[in-house]
């Protein structure tokens, strides 16, 4: 990759700042630092501190851009561009001292076109990043999507419903089929990291039904820049229209899409 843009440098600086905050508290979180947000949904002081650090670094550098962060920071800028931030993806893992979580930062242009994506896993110090048209990288080394083609060798990532039970049945039916068509499945609890792992070929494919832009924006760019395909469960590549994601290579993406179309007959609008 050539010279990194100011946008990418800023996103990396923000991700590192948030990563340092997570490491200070990982394994040390007390109950008073965890608050319920919704049914089976929690936020911690660490999520909030990460969001404050990221948003201040980004606004300082790009005061005209908009911003949408999971924990409530919303800025309406004039540039037509928007930063989409998950300050801590994998909060439940973090609360339970399960070392699978990351920081996800993306920049989107006016037509939902992804420009920059950064995903940082602080425990392993793995920095995934991509810029539109420049390829995808892990700690400075270019990454590519899996080249596996044999079903019995696939390792797939997914997310399963944990509170919205109305699509549990469809999810289980699809899961059963993917079990037959893979060597193994992981539900590690961080959708952004699942996508980063798909981008670098650790996972051969990934699917999850109900996600928000902050969960997938950076990861979608990583997978595409690594040579993969990403759509929603209807096959639409404009992933910001709905809330479902399928990512993979030219074998796993169609395989997962065919199952999604079969089992998820109604889409989240
Ligand atoms: C969650 C994780 C999880 C996915 C959930 C997300 P959070 O994000 O990405 O893997 O299954 O749908 O909400 O709440 O930890 O930022
Ligand atoms: Ca998330
Ligand atoms: Ca989060």
C-alpha cells in the first residue's frame, strides 16, 4: 500500500487510543461499570470512554464530517461523508473477560460508498485496515480472502439471535444446513472481527441476520478489498439498506446466499 491517507491515519490513531482504554480495563471490570441498555443488552464505562476518545480524535481532524457511533454520539456535518463507529464490538465478551472484541471505524461517502475501514483487536495487537481501491491489510501485510473451494474444509463464522426470538427458527434451520456444508462454525461474539477474519481468510465465509451499520461497515470494506463478495440476505450489495450480511469467496458467498434466501423469507426493512 502507498502512502496512507489522512483519513486512514486518523482512524488508526483513534482505534489505537480506544484499544489502550480497553486493555487497561480488560479482566478488571467491576459490576458498577456495567449498565443495562436494553433487554439482554449492556454497555460499559469502557464502551463510552472508547467512543469519547474516538469521536474527539475524528472531529478534531475532520470537523465537517458526520458521525454515527453505537453509544449515541451523532454529528450532522456538512461534507456528505460519515464516520461509522463501534467503539467496542463484543461488549458481552469484554464483560465476561472473554478475549474476543475489537474497535471498528469506517468512513462512508455520500452514496453509501465505503472509503476507509479499520478494525483493531487490541489483545493480539492486530490492526486490519483498508481504503477503497487500495487492498486490505493486516499489520502492514496485504490480506486476501480464502481460496478454499471444498465444503468439507470450510470454517464459517456467524452470529445467532440472543434476544429477538422471532428469527431463531430460521437461523437454526440455516445453521443446520451450513453444518452439513462445512468443517466447523464459530460464533465468537464480535461481528466486526468475524468480517476481518473473513477478509484475511481465517473464515471462509460469514453470515448474520440482524446487524447495525457500526457492526459491519469497516468489515464490509475489508472483505471487498481482500477480493471477497458482500451482500445482504436478499443479495443486494448496498448493505446499508437492510440489516443482514453475507460475506465470502466465490464459492461460500453463493452457498450462504442460497440458504439465506430459502430460510429468511421476510427481511428486516
Ligand atoms: C454485537 C456483536 C455480536 C453480534 C451482535 C452485536 P456489540 O455487538 O457484534 O457478535 O452477534 O448482533 O450486537 O453489542 O458487542 O457491539
Ligand atoms: Ca457491535
Ligand atoms: Ca459495541
